[in-house]
C-alpha cells in the first residue's frame, strides 16, 4: 500500500501519523480526540479527514475499537508480518 504522507496538513505530525499507520504505535491526544487540536491542527481538520479517508488504511480509523485493534496488531508492519 502506497501512502502519500505529504498530504498530512501539519508537517510536524507526519512522523506520529507514520508510526501509527505503519507500526500501530500509540498516538497523541490530537489523534485520539480531534477536538483537542492545537492552533495549527484545528484549521487543518478538513485536510486531516481527507488524509485519513483517502490515504490511511480504513482499518486504522473510524472508532476507538478500530484504533485499539490497529495498535494491538502493530499497524501495517504487524499486518504484513502476520
């Protein structure tokens, strides 16, 4: 799966998003609750949603249960290994 991480609207969030998607690493507050967005991420919420919808695997977002399962699986690297 080719993921275009350049579409992440706030560059300093790229590494965290990559670690979550690829390895199922636990995420920060913003990724858990977008309503806690900081001053850079708040205006970028639409772009975050577009990134998740078009680039991120659908198994990694959408509900707390999906996120927990994704983290337990180890993200894409765990999925590919299993």
